[in-house]
């Protein structure tokens, strides 16, 4: 695809046709498995994309923060899950109370102390906010051991909160060769936690899992819903993990070749583009081949990032792109890139058709 001439660089481009295809494919596949889809909107932060996900059958949205929930509630989304254990201050409790007046709201908890503070902060409104107990299924970030789920559920119930179920984030699926193992561990953890709750008299009506690498591997025998996020856009991480193809990449960064760096003879040719960490993001897993990929030159490698520039080593047939050539860059981690801009360019059939505001940008609390 040629970058439209009315796009200046650097800029984030979203191909509307690919975006809508990605949304439909995930919705159809998840539906065929008998699972609910609750996409993680921290990936895109854009109401127009949320509306398309909901129209395709999503039951609601997952968000990372109260601020993101507020932004999507203001856009009319009325079913929101904040998928992290919150430590709720007086002000955050007041914000949750206001949210619960206009939307169905659920929050993650993974400690008795956190549940008690949440219930105390909400006061008489505690019954209007549901909680899901977070289970550690192998990522070892937050969450409790599956057998400890009942203790957290009891504390939440004692605090006046409605215990709706359990959830986990198989984040260790974001590594080569780990998606199938992480999906199996997710299923085992959810099953054990549901048994723990049942033995204590709680019904885990919601059993939520599924990152983008594992969502299509999650089975409805234990889980009831999945929460993938990156699938709407794709990114270089998912590409290198073989969880998507180049044809599935909906978001790229338009960049221009601004310099030809004369490297020593023993190293590959290099060139500099006008997109750096302030639009690409700086994530680079240890296994990744660079700081992103070039859409039309898969053998090239982004070897270094500055704030406003990136260094690209040229590997491949022919000579490196000329000064002034415009290229499409696939960010490593698309969730970071989208949070770095105020709006994005929407294209279809190679033409600029709209610009969408990143409404939840910077809503980090």
C-alpha cells in the first residue's frame, strides 16, 4: 500500500479494511467456540474501534484503568471490566461509584485487603460493583494461587461486593513457543479456582482468560470469555510469534528515510527514518529481531532507536531505500504506540478516509 500523499510523517496509519476483517474474524471464531468476547481496549483506546467490536458481538470491554473506563463510558459503552487489582483511594472509589451509575462495572481483586478497601470505599454502592478474583496461571505478575481464590472471594463478599467470578492473564504466552502451554495452564488454573469457589459456596459465573496469543486456543470447557486486545491491529511481536501474518497488520507508522548513514565496510548498509521511540514505543523483548519491522522490507532490521529517529540495517536484495522514500513500520508493541499520539489516520484502499481521536490516551489512573 502506498502511503497517501496527504499523510505527513511520522504518523500512525490504520487500514480500516484490515481492521474490520480482524474484528470480524476474532468475533466469529470466539462465538463458534461458545465463548464470550470482551476485548481489551487498552490496545486501541478509540471509541470508533470499540463500537465496531461491540457491533460484531463483544459483550463489553476490558480496560486497564478507571480513566480508560471513564473514557469509554462517556462514549456510550455500558459494560466494562477493569482487569487489574486496584488499590482504591477515596477519590478512586468516588469515580467507581459514578461509573456504576451508568454502566455495569467489574473490577479485579487479588487480596483480602484490596477487597476490603474497595468495599469500604464504595460504601452503600458496593453491591453495584462486581469483582473477579485474579488467578496466577503462570505469568507470575499479579493474581493468587488458584486454591486461594475462595479466601479472596469471601473477603470481597464480606465487604459487600458481588463476586462474579475469576480471571487470569496468561501473559507468559508472549514468548516464542509458549502459547499452547500458557493456554493449557490457563485452563487448569481457572478450573482449580472455580472448584475452590464452589467448595466455599460461590459460583464462578464468569471465568475469564485469553490473551491475543492464546485466545484462539482457549476452550469453553472451563473458560466463559476471552479478553484479547492486540488482535485488532497486530504488531511485530505477534508477527514474530506467528500469531498473525503480514496481511493481518492493520496499524503501521508512516516514516520517511531522512539520512543515509555511511557505515564501515564490514557492517550492512544503514539508513535513518524519522520515527523513533516517541511514536514507535521502545519495547523490545529479548527474543525480538529488532525495534519493529518494515512492512514492505521484512529482511531489514531496526537496530537502534532515538527519540525521533530509528536506525535501520538494510538486509535484502537491491539497494537500500532512497532519501525521501516513505515506509511503513510495524511497531513491536502496538499498545505503546497508540498511547503516544493524539489521533490516528484511517485509510481504506490506500486513501485517507478519516482521523480518529485516541480518546483514552494518557488515562493511566
